[in-house]
């Protein structure tokens, strides 16, 4: 199957606010997809629905061959642990435990024995081997995000979602994280879907999906950072008007 997640007429409302307005979309396997759009356009909501973190108000979210919008919260959690990785802007590592324990905690919660060879490969690939026994606060932001990437990939998820993963990083660390995400896709066949407001970050992806007012307004193949910047400026003006 060449689609990892499919959304069919997905709407998500918060009271009066329609955060997603009937989105129909298929996320292709093995691609690095960026999601851009003005603030409040529904990017984070799209990720949360597609990652089965949050059920849609109406419509279907299909992961593998399961419609997760019909599952109980418990079943959604089980499915998410098996199929989905998530990377947050603020890393979301537990401060009181070591990096290694942070990485293996989700597996242990799921009752899965960590695959040591796979973890070793990931740890070396992201370059945090000498930080495994440290607490998160002893690492730089870039190192913490790379640890969070290992955690997200530990269970070999079908798809990794990242919501502004470079938003809290300096330019150099951001570039390292983007290089890493791109290599995970190119060399390991991982599927990555990344929200970003940085056109240069989006330009590292294969494709960029552009959102406005809870809808997908564009899907661009390999756009340049300049092209994205122009489109985003136009959309931001339209939002402000
Ligand atoms: P983006 O990530 O593109 O900035 P969001 O998906 O976070 O946008 O938000 C889309 C819209 O939904 C916004 O108007 C936002 O205020 C609203 N929204 C998002 N999450 C919630 C929530 N938990 N409760 C109420 N409104 C929300
Ligand atoms: Mg957001």
C-alpha cells in the first residue's frame, strides 16, 4: 500500500471554531511532506487528527486499514503506539530520567521489548551515544530533539509526525535535525509529515501542503524556499485583510 494515512472529509470543530473544514487527503508512504500555512490555519489540528491523537468531529481517518475515528480512546492509543511516531516542538522529554530511559519508555509502556540493534542504529545515526546516561537538561536543544526523534522511531512506526520540530532550535541545530529527517526518509524509507513556518525547512521536504482556514489550498512538489515564502506572504496578507 502506498498510502500511510487517509483523511476523508475530516472536520474538526472547537465550539464555533472550525479548525479543519472537510479535509480529504492521502499521505503517501516514504515521502517527506511539509505542512505550511498561516497561524491558526489548522496545521496542528490536521496532525493531531491524522496521528489519531484527537478524534475528528466528523469524517474518517484511516491508518493502515483501520478507521480510527470509530475507535475508543483506548484502542486509538494502542494503534498509535504501533503505527505512529510524534515529534513535538518542545521535545517533551521527561526531565527526571535519563535519555536512554526516555527513549525506551513508550516501548515499555506498550509492553514491547526494545530492539537493541535497531535502537543502536538510531542512536548512532542521530549522534547522541555519549549522552544516553544524561538527563535532558544536560543536553542542548538540538541534542534533545535528536533524542526525541530516536524515541519517535523506536517502535518502527509507519509514519512520523513532527509539529514545528525546529521551532525552538538555533539555525545550526535546526539544519542538523532537517538533514536527519530527510535522511530517515531517503535512506530508511521512513514517512515524515512536518509542520513548519520556515520556507527553508519546508524546502528540505519532497512536497509541501499549504493550508488556509482549515482547508488544503495547495500541494506543491519540490517548491523552492523563495516560492514558498511568496505564497505564505500572500496567504498571511489575505488572513490579515
Ligand atoms: P495552526 O497549527 O495552523 O496554527 P491550529 O490547528 O492550532 O492552527 O488551530 C486552528 C484553529 O483551531 C485556531 O483557530 C485555533 O484557535 C483553534 N483551536 C485549536 N485547538 C483548539 C482547542 N483545543 N480548543 C479551542 N480551539 C482550538
Ligand atoms: Mg500549530
